[in-house]
C-alpha cells in the first residue's frame, strides 16, 4: 500500500506522540515524530512533511513559536498545520496569530477518528468512514 502522505507530529507528551503516530501509520500515512518544537523544526527540514500536527503548550518553544519559525522558511510557508490544545480559554491574540499563520486550532481530547479525519482533511484526500484502523 502506498502512503497517503507524510505527517509530522510534535508533542512533548511521548504517550500522545506514540499513540497518534501508531493511529496514522495504521491508517496509511508516513509519520515522523518529535518530542519538542526544536526537534520538530529539524524533522521538518529533514523530511519535508505534507502536514504538521503540533501541540500548543510545550516547554521552551511552544507550538506558536514553532509555527512562526516554520513559516519563516520559504518551502514550509504553505504546509498545512494543525495546532492541538487543551486550552479552551485561549487568548484572543494567540488565536488570531495562529489563524494569520495559517494554522487550524483543534481542542483535546482528540479521538482516533478525529485524528484520521484531520490528517485526511489537511492533505485534501477522501477518508472512507469505514477506514478506521483496528488497533
């Protein structure tokens, strides 16, 4: 089976990262992972992902900082980026900047079907409703 596309997952929570990666791999995506925004930037340069899913709240460099740096690189200006957060009371200034930088914001918890649908949407491919993998 050929890959549906490459998705880079960046989250400082290793359990979340591993779980999301497993779900997307079983669904047919190539997946790269990083446990920090800095490593995520390195991975983006090395792998040139088709889409990025990044946690907003991470130590040192957060998801917004990652997105600012990613968008400063010419070849990554149009890469679809989804920001995941459990912060339901996100500051309006942060929300506006994320939107201006072309990121979609999604709130946790994030379920298997949501993750697959998000990846498919970001890559503009059809997802079959019965295509949920058996884990």
